[in-house]
C-alpha cells in the first residue's frame, strides 16, 4: 500500500498501454473499466459482487449525489466509501456533464451553472469551487475538474468558446482542490473534433498540471469512426507518464478501440443498464434474452463464461425471469455483463504485456463476427 497517488506504466504495444495506478485505497490495473455507481450503488449489485467481477474502481456521479442524499449528508455519515460499503478507489465526475444533460432551466455564466434539480425542482449552483468541495465531501479518490461540453455536432465557435471556458475552470479547479496527498485531480481535454483546439486544450491543462488527463467531449453523438479519428491524435497530446481517461465509453468494441489508441481508463453505464433490459454482452456479440428462441434452451448464456449467471442458470431460466419481471433477472445479467467487460480488460492487459495485442484484437473481432450460437 502507498500513501501517494502514482501511475506506473509497465508495458506498451503500439499505442496500447498497461500499468497500475497506485492509490491509498488500492491499486487500479490499467487499462481499467469503471462500473458506474450513480446513486451510491451499482444498480442490482452488492459491492462485494462488483469487486468479484474484477473491478478495481467505481465511478460516482456528483450531480446525482449532490441532489440526493447531498454531499453534506454523505460527509456527516463518514464519506461515500463507508456509506455505500465500497472500500476500493472511487472516481467522481464533476457534475458538469450531467447538469447539461439532466437538469432543468440551466443558466451558464463565467462563474458556473445555476440549474433546477430534475428530482424536485430545487435551485442549485455548481462552479469549479463548489464541484471540488462536493467531491472532497464525498471522499472521492480521483476528482474530475469542472468543465462544460457541447453535444456534437456543434459549430466551431461554440466548441472553441466552451473549451476555453473549461480551461479557465480547470485552473480554478486546480486552485480549489488544494494540496491533498493521496488524492488525484484529473484535467479534461476538450475541443470536439477540432485537432488544433484539442492541442490548445492539452497544452493549457499540462501548463496547469494534473495527476491524470481525461479526453472529454467524445461519445456525445459523433459516432465511433469520428471518435477513433479524434483519439488517433488526442491521446498523443497528453503526457505519457500520467493516466488517460476516456469518459463515458462504451460498447465492448469502443473500449477495445480506445485502448488500442492509448486510453487507460473508461466508464459506462452500458453493462449495468443493458443487464436490466435483457441485453447480454458475450464473446459472440449481443444476446437479447427476451427473445422466444431462448425459452426452451437449457444451455448457458456463454459456456466459456465463469460468472454466476452462466455457471448456475440456463438461457431458459434467464428468459423466464426476465419475462416474469423478477429482480434476479437484472441481477444476473448485470453480473454477467460487468464480468464480461472485466474479462476483456484483463485479456487486454495480458496481451499488451505480452506484445500480442494485435492478435488478441483480431480474435476479439472474429468472435463477435461469428455471432450467437445457433438456436436448438
Ligand atoms: Zn456470464
């Protein structure tokens, strides 16, 4: 264990990297996938079960937690780790992105954003200083700078103005974060799909200095090809010796493509959200468990998977409990999906260390192209 936050890069294979982020609450093996625990829970999962899938770190949402149950209440109750019974590292977002996507009656100024809660209509203000305070009250190990980002497509002027505002907010976030050994503050690169703006943003962040760097403003409607096109140059603009985090990504093939382009950390609600709507991610692509083809099928979802859903239950059972709206349906499929995402991450870490990432990637795509097993 360590009392500092640090990152050790162990191996690279092409642009892909593997290493370890050390924190006082434990190590994070990279590339890392972070399950999302929006409201102080990864929906349908106990914390021990999330850890059992191989997750080293969770993401918590500042916007949701500041509204309910509030950061001050979580602080009084001992912080987010104890509150939700998760003792490994937690990364929190800054609230900026979700204010823009969820809150009502937003008003954006140089100081920050004033908005009404989507829960009860109450009025709130978020600024770089308030976001740092909330994330400190939560006890977050990895804190994100407060930023603003337009949905794509957006015109260049809007992207440019927004990026420069975010860089001013990044400097204020750094100042407000203060000196907190063992905790990390990540800056967020913006600039949409404009290469020169991405470069300007990266330079501004590096001048301020952060413990890690996120690529923000992607996975907001631009499509995979455009996202990969941007990552092809965006990651190169960031320091080699600091973790790089791609926010809000993604589907398994998005994750693999991002790792290939030098990303170390990702988060997404997809495995948990899809688990609750009857969608399973497997080596052979997506399986919709609600389909009638599964109702008499005694075979597991994925015979190569070691998760509880695949070792203990048939497709017929998973189909039945989904149709019957039993809670165990979301529990089992969420566990399977989180397990599968972590298997991909572990396989990529191993392949990068061995210098066999290209072969691994070819196998990953071949498995998906094969499609689901034939119906009985
Ligand atoms: Zn499974």
